[in-house]
C-alpha cells in the first residue's frame, strides 16, 4: 500500500548535525515521521539531541546531512513558508521580559499579520488563565504563567504544527498537568504537536514516542508497545535501608540490573528459576528488615534504561 505523503506533518530522513567543540554528533542519522494530528514525543535526557532536531525543523539551524519536511515544505528551500506554518516554544523563556503579557501577545500577532481578536478562540482556554494579569510584565510572572504566555504567543497565528521544547522543565506539578490538558485540547482541534521532555512519565501522554540518547533514536512506537517489548523478569524491592538494599541487590548474581525508582528498587532477574523467597532469604541474611518483593510491570523508564544498556 502506498502511503500518502500528505498524511505526515513532519518527515525527517537521515538527519545528522555536529558541532565543532563536540567530539560526538548532536544528532546522528535520525529518521522519523509524524502523522497529521498526532501528539509525538521526543523523550530523552539533556544532550540527547532533542533541541537540535527542533531547531532544524523550525528552520533555525541547518543539518549537516539529510532532509526534512514540515507540513509538506522543505526546511531549506521553503523555510519562509514553514515559519508561517509552525508555532515554536523553546526550552528557555524567550519572550520580552519588559513587555506586559498583553504587549507580548499583540507583538507576536502583529509579526504574523494577525490580531489577538482574530484567533482568540484558539488561545481562549489558555489565555483566560493569565488575562487577569495582562498588564503585568512578563519577567514578573511565575513559571506556570510564563509557560501559558509562551504557548499563547506560539499559537496566536494559528499554526498547523506546534513544537514545544521541554515545556514543563522547572514548572510545578500542577502547571505540568494543566499544560498536558491544554495539549490534548489543541490536538482535538487538528493541530499536530511535537513535544520534547526528559520526564519519562510524560511519555505515556503522547500518541507515539521516540526514545533518544546521544543523538540517536533507540526505539520508536506507542508507549504501550514499547513497554510491551520489555521481556525480562522485573521485581520491585523495598526494605528499611534502601541505600544498602541497592548495593546488596546489585551484588546478587541472579540480579542483572537494579535501579532506584522513588521508594522502590526495580531489579531485573537473569535466572528464571530464582524465586522471590530465595531473594528474601538472601536479603534477610544481610540484616535487611521490612522486606517487600513483588513482580511489577515495566514502565517507559525501565525500557529506556534497558535500551540504553543494550546500545552501549
């Protein structure tokens, strides 16, 4: 079956990008496609290459090799057309600190030859939350309010695709939750959204994700399918002395890997015959108390760690 290229809002083909002061490439032969109307996530730690990809796709940076298209337009040949089509919210707050909320929004509307009134329905649910502070300077806003203002400015010209680079970094949990609710509403209006984040728990809020590290994509699928591919025995283990527990688990020959996840250590087991009772006896001999061992399902972070170890 031939796929209609119009089904894709973003197409990236073998993109690579290096910087003179770095020994390794920031982006190393990356390819992916984003479906029209999809919420697609680039998931990975700092330095994974997420921001570089966003800057290439928004025509702010040239790739060394490879090609990319956004909404059907080539990022090099058609960069002027793309800039009219996309909304971009960079990782750092980049609006004018000395301008008020309303002045920032009117400025960005004017740049795109539109007005707040013309596209108010698109930003209404977001802007209404900061409208009571429209006379306050942007530099005096809280992190969550800055986030809402930046998102409003990125949407004011009614883009077809929205790029959000780590929009929840440094934002309180309530504002993080509010942002993802906003993204769901925007997606329902037909806007294609690409978001990058280092937070693995946010991966589950995307339609599809690409797990990245060191400029490469390790895996790309729906969050459910990535988690389903985890094929190792995984136990959650707790005791009253969690630091010592981590070391003792790593010293057990039946434990392949062990990492701390909040108040629980996640341990992968490399011996199908090894039982939880045997592990409990092993830990009891090492003077652990309050031992809890239970089988658990792998999350995105478990999968990311395993993929990272496999690709070393």
